[in-house]
């Protein structure tokens, strides 16, 4: 191909054939004269269309990735059958908990929140919607953390907790209007939460797992490690063992109970039924195979009998031995203190096993005739254990 000559196309058409039967050549002079190149122009148009398609495809991919990332937390991960979200509303060293009023986990203290519903844009929207439904409104807050908890035998229940910080002024002014799903709302000190047996499973999962616990502490403005009152001094509790038995003694039955004290007053219950009818006793009962220890037995039984138990700290325990038909009947009584004034704020609801629940000055209780007392309480109040009571409650007996 000579200098200054250009082929218009590799494909020739009839009109492009020269007089000698060969492809017509276009010279540089032809181009200067305004020779039209329809096929070259068509190629440019096609290139422009391809470039536009690539740009549009790239934009679509970016939008898709953003959408998937935004909704990742809403995806039902493998194995997850149920998903929910709630708010851990905290101000300084206190957290807002709600006491449930439902057939599931009734009377336990939990977080405002619930299950994901169709229409929730994301999990934070779920938490805000549920909290608004349960409390009438959500106080102005700043989200400082997001923690995923997994529950169930197969970890099939996923619940995301949003840590929500409010100012002291907002906390003081906020008055939740509870719906019928809850009985009570209360601000609890992070270092003195209700007993573990009184906490909703979501809160227990949040506190029990070392990973979620670290995340929670990092998100809390106070940096306080949340703790249950009943476990705050677990190291001081003496587990029952063989050393508590003498010779060839065998255990026929075991149980546990709580003696709660508010200052110089203790909570007593007057029983009904064929065993100890009309006598004063303590909340408690027989051990269940699902109870992890004696304290769990005491707290579970107390909850069943009085509808809940105020936050408490175990200060000591007394092991009461009685003779049974086939061996010893062991009953561990945990001596625990409650926050000052709890005897006024706490409203016990006795079940059909008891006639009444009453806070009685300890000095009066020890003066009750033995005939008016259940055998376990009679032993606890006897002279044998006055020193134990005084050491645990810090009052003269």
C-alpha cells in the first residue's frame, strides 16, 4: 500500500469497484475534499454505545453491592430461624429494663425490642419500632454500639442489641408509657442488675458470652462491667458437699430458699395446704433437675411464689438438715440483702401456696413461737444461727 492511500473498508460494495475491477482507492486528496466514511462513523457509534453500556452496568453493580451491604444484617444467615433487635438504653452507669407480662419469660427483666417484621428497612428500624410500641416513645439517644447475640440449642435465634446512650437530663425527663406486654420499667445500676434467674434470656446471653460482654463494655459510656446482684459475690457461696454429711447419712431430698432483708426487716410468707398450713416460712422449695445450683433453685421457687424477687446480694447461707423417710432432707437458705427501700417498692404477688407475704422486723421474727413457724424457718431463726444472721444482715438479733 503506497503512501497517501487509504482503504475505506475491507468489505467492498458494488459502487466501490473501480473501472479496472479492483477496489476503489481513496487518496489523501479525497479526504481533504470531504469524502464521507459511513462505515467508520457507524463503528464510532457502536463504540460509544458499548462504552455507555459498560458504564450503566458498572453503576448497576455498585447499586446492587450497596443494597446487599445495607441489608446484610437483615439476611437470614444459615441456621438462623428467628431474628429480632432491641435497645440497651443506658445513661451513665444505669440501664433501662422492662419487666415482662407475657406467657414467654414472664416477669423477667429485658430490653425493649422484638422480632423483625416485613417492612423493617434494617435491624435498627426493628429495634426502634418495637421500643416505640412497648414504651410509647424512645428517648433521644446516640447509638454507640451494635452487638449480635445467638440463642437456642442450635444458635438459631439471632437478636441484635443496639447500645443507646441518653443524657442524664433526658433520663430524668423520660416517662415510658408501657403497653400490656410489660408490667414495669426501671433504671438499674449496671453493677447491680437483677438476679440472673430474673433476667430475660437475651440479657443473659449478652452478659454470659465473653465476646459480647467485651463489646458491651466497649460501647458503654461508663465502661462498667454489668453484673447480676445474685452473682456479685458468688465466690463467697459454699457449695454443698460430702463434708456436710456425717457418717453414712444419705440425702433423700434437697431444696433451697431465700431470706431477703431490707435493713432490719425480712420477707416472710404464711403458707397454706397440708404441709405447714398457716405457718410462717420463706420463699423456696424443692430442687429441679434443670436448676444449675441451689441458688438457682431458691430464686426460681421465689419467683414462682411471689411473682418475682427484688434485686439482691447474697451475704451468706445456712444449711438446714431434717430427717426424711429415706434419709436427710437438706434445705439451703441463702441470706441476701436488697436495696434500701425495696420492701416498699416491691409488690409481691403470692400464689395459691400462700396466704400472705409480709416484711417483718427480724427482732419480731425471732420472737415468734416455734409452733407458728415452718420447720426450716424455725431452725434459721433459732439461737444456733443468730450469729450468721447478724453477720449477713449487719443488724443486732
